[in-house]
C-alpha cells in the first residue's frame, strides 16, 4: 500500500510538472497512471 501511495504521489508531481511545461500528452499519461494507482488503492482498501 505504501508503494502505491508513493507511486501515486510521484505521478501527481510529474503531472503538474508536465502541465506547467505544456507537455499535454505526457500530462494525460500521468493522469492515467494516477487513476490506475487510485483504483488499485481503492481495491486494496475494500478487501
């Protein structure tokens, strides 16, 4: 669970950095990774 949280936070930081740099494709990919980690964390919590 701690690893997922770290990966989520890393993707979040990357997403904000990509958005500030105007790299939209990388920004959207980072958002997709954030969504994936969020779903995995919710699945772990619910079990």
